C-alpha cells in the first residue's frame, strides 16, 4: 500500500495525516494537484458521513490543509482546496437538494470535479448592493443569467460554479439567488487565467454570463435566498480559509531557524545574536497564536457554535499575524530574502493577499463591530 | 410565544439600525433599506446574545426579517422549538 492509498476510513486520522505528510513531501510537480487519493480524502474530511465524507470535522480538515502547505511550501493548492471546501461544498451541504448533492457534492469530494464560488464583480466586492449580475425567468420557466463575475478562485478548472445573481431589486436580503451552473452551460464563458503575484497555483479567472439559461432546479436553496447562501459560505470561509497559513508559517520558521544557525556573521552564527533571536521569538509567538486561534475556531465550527463575529475575528487575527510574521524575514535573511530560492517574497505576497480575500480587513472590522453592538 | 422582552429587544436593535428614521412594527425594513447586510449581521448577533435564540444561516430570509413583526414571529417560533 502506498501512502496515497491510505484511506481515512481505514486508518486513524493521525496515521492518515502522516500519510498525507509523506505523500506531500515526495509528490513531484506533475502529481501534485487535484485527484483521487489523499487530496480526495482531504476534501471530504469536513463533510458528514451520510453525505459521503468522513465526518472527521473542521479541525481535522484544517490540520490537513496546514500539513499540506507545510510539507510542500506551496500555498496555491491548499488555498484552492480550502476555497472549494468552504465556499462551494459547504453551501451544497447546507442548502443543496438531494440531486445537487448527488451530482455535485459527491463529484467534488471525490476530486472528480472542481468547484468555484462566483460572487465578486468588478464593481461589487463586499458591497452586495452593487451586484449587477441578474437572473430572470423566461417564458419556459428557466432562469436566464446575465452579467459577469471576477476573482473566481478555481474558475479556470471548475466543472461546477455556484453563482450569485440578483433576482429582485433592492436589498441583498431577498434580492439575491444562488445557482449551480455547470461549466458546459450555454452562455457561460470562462475567461483566461488572471495573472497574479500571490498564491501561485491557485488559479483565478472571470466569468461572462450572456443569456446563460438554467432550469429551475439549478437554484441552490430557494429563490431570494441567495443572501443566506452567501452568509453561510462566508461564515465558514472567513473562519477557515487561512488554515494553510499555519503550515506555511511553520515551514518558514523552521527554515529561518536553520538559516540563523548556519549563517555566520562577525565570527558567530546569526542565532547567537540577540537581534536575530528576538525576530525568531516574535515569529514563534505569531505562529503559536495563529495555530491556537485556528484550532479553537475550527473546534467552534465542529461544535456548531461558529458565529460571524468569531469568523471575522479569526480572519482578521490570522492575516494580521501572518503579515507581522513576514516582516521579520528580511531582517533575518538580508539580501537572500529577495532571491527566488528563499521563497521570502512569495510568502510576503501571500501575506499581503490574505488581508484582502474573503473580505478586506476593513470589512472584518465592520462585522466585528456590528457583533459588538457598536 | 416570545415575551414582551423579545419585542423590546427587537425594537431597540432595529431602532439602532434605523439611525433616527421612524420605524413601526410593520415598516418594511428591507425595502426601506433600514437593514443592510452588515446591520443584519449585527441584529442576528444581538438576537442570539440577548434572547438566546439560534439563528441559522438558512433562517436569514426576507420572510423572517422583513419587519419587526416578522422578526418577532420568527423569534417566537424559535423559542417554541427550543422549549
């Protein structure tokens, strides 16, 4: 049996996690992607058993995402997986019809399909009232989508899109509906991959919707219930999208410690110099805080008590600490920090991006303030 | 049935979101844009904290949050289920 053959159901989670670590550390670039084996196992960790997952929960899933990121040192795939798990699978679990779960959710958690969530538009990010994509009923009773979406994570590879569209004027509450739209739907055009400088490997694109007609059972949840779908996706995504960051930070700290032990300046290792030691200790502090926060938040989700305030607090705290952590790296590495092989500028780019996706830092502040009754 | 305290809490929470605009128990909160996506999250948090009701994401629908009266009916249903 190879590591990739180890199934969650056959082995304890710790053993499975060791298998994932083994696989991730050795998988070559060609093998490192979506597919059956450990990646499919990972996608099903937070999915209830009755829906085809292993039901081990959010905490297990976050550990697995962090382990994958730690072993590979790559943020793209763990981020892509997390985006699918929290923004596509979760809405299907919570709102999907039996057919939608059977066709789409089972495809996603066996890695036979890739899923993407499309809410953002050029002029509507956190500002839902500005959403311009519409869906109207035609004479045949089909929903016809018109508009465009952007910043669609996994879009270039996705087989199924969950798309939010406006179905009534006025407030987002009651005015939005979510639709499951397969990639091959007439009128749906998947744009080219958008070039970016962070989260390499997580592929982004835009979508065009021109007379894109879907039948009534494409509605996810109920007509006018898109806001509930969005809130559910965002509550879980904001809480757990940064789970891979704990692994990335752990790897970066291990490498920085090793560098400080071996690099000598002024006749002694960097690790013996107080300024460098202080940087490394601060990094350890950030890592510890991030790990404990993510773990506690995932435990809250497992217990069914994850609220929007906790989700936004977690997103805000982890992204802030990730950036603080990265600020120490140039002082440790000096000029080596800008060499591609150090990976430092890649990590810094990922940290900067973490302040924006799934809602900006400012948006998290607003949500937290509302939760505080301010 | 939710008690008078529920109605008091709901009225106070909506009044804050209304920021000085006159609101009756029947005012359409969504059409009048008194509740937006952010203030709705604040209202949900307040209902959960002060009234002890659990509001699931699937409950965030116009029929449940369209007016103070509808919110009160929703909270009453939730209270009945919980008891």
